[in-house]
C-alpha cells in the first residue's frame, strides 16, 4: 500500500508545479522576494514606506458553481480570471492597489495539464490586475471530489494610504452614479443560471445569434477586472466618493453597502442597454424583474459615486482605460437603500 494507490499522485503534483511556473513568472513584480515552491511567499513593502498611513486591504472569494460549466465544456483556462477578479475588484472598491494573490485548488484527481490551464487563467487575471501570483496550493482529495471536478478559491492583499480609503462617508445629495459595464453574468447567480438553461454540452455548444456566440461561451466569459479603470479615474484627479462591486445580490444588496445613513441611490434602468444574456435568462426562466436586479449585475459590474463636476472627467478616464461607462443614477436624501426605476 502506498499514497498513489490511495488516490494521491505525488509525482503528478510535482509535474503540475513545473508546468505552472511558466505562467506564474509573468506576474512577478520587483517587490516579490521569493520563488514559487517555497513554504510561503515574501513581498517587500519598502516601496510604500512613504505613505502617511499605509493600510493593507484584503479580499477572498471563489468562482462558485460557474465551475460546473467549465467541467461540462472541458474549458479551464478562464475560471482563474474569475477567481482573481472576485478578490481584486473588492480591494479596488476600497481604493486599494492589489499587490499579490494566492490560489487554492482542491481536486479529486491531479491532472497536470488541467491544473496548468487553471493556473494560466489565474496568472492572466493577476496580470490584468497588476498583482503578483506569489503562491498557492493544489490539494488532491480523492473520495471528497469526483475525479474530474475541482474547486477554486483565492486570496488577495492590497495597499492604500488610510486617507485614500473609499468609505462613502462624503457622499452627498446630488452626487452622480457612474456604472462600468460588465462582461456578462460574471461569477454570481449561477445556481439560478443552471436552473434556467439546459446544462448539457450540446445546449451550451449551440450558437445563438442574439449573443453572437454559443450560450456556453457567453456564460463562461470571465469577470471584468476593474483595477486599472478605477486607478485611471484617480489618476485623472477625480475623487471616488463611494464604490460598489456588483456581485451576488445584484443592485439591491450591493449598492447600499457603499452608502452612509441618510443617503439613497436611484438607478435608472433605461440609462444603458442590458446585455442579451440577461433578457434571455429572464424570459426563459420567467424571472420577475426585481429578482433579476436582486441576483445579477444586469450589465453593470461596478458603480461609483462622484461629484457632478467630475462626471465627464471620470467617464473619459474609464473609457480611455478600455471600459464602457454610463451615467446611471444619482444620490438623494432618504433612508439608506436603492431604488431601481
């Protein structure tokens, strides 16, 4: 009896590490002091010692049941981007710069080529966010996960000067809400998505004219990473007063999180075009509209509040960073919450 006969292939683990090194090295930053394969990752903070009050911000999340689509389509090179996005977008929401990222993959069987594809996606996400991939863990857990399934989660650390943390405390009546377009469903609501659409390779592989791609491709489109667009707004001299990453719970759960007591957000649905994938889902699943806005991002992945005088400057900065921005609403006095009208 040995470990391999119990279902854990140590040699496959070694091979996976060697295969992912090529992807990881492209995410490195000068501050990284350790190589891949050690017991921990080291990151120098010397560059930030001139901040008045350097403050670490962190985020952790996973990809959720969107992974079920990756299994069905046997496509594993984009879910890593989702994993990074779910963590670094939250850090950027607080005004932070993501510094480094660690991933955790738990699988039923370590298949090196599949692990390499997953980590390639993680590395791609790190490059988009400007974060270094300084470590991770691949746990082979036979009997706990089916052989061809896995879970993927991550953890990111960023930094911000305390005076620059986005808190929402300075939001006032008349401030404007700018929405930055999402790439689609992102990584939330897939327990409902999988009830609405038929989850078979055939159904997911069928081309849809409205989508301009297959249903599977539309649903598996990676989550947008907003780090550079939010940084572009700050670099343009605009103060982001409040910021909300639209994840699980849609507008109704996430927008109030960026508000102070006595402030209410009003979002106008007709200020931007809702992507076809959401309309298809609503119609096919016979989902009430309030539930759609209470579950999905509906085409807006990030919402920020700025002074009315800064709207044009902020919008131009976001679009120069390669994203689409819409003036979707405003702040009014009232009970803390949001109206989607």
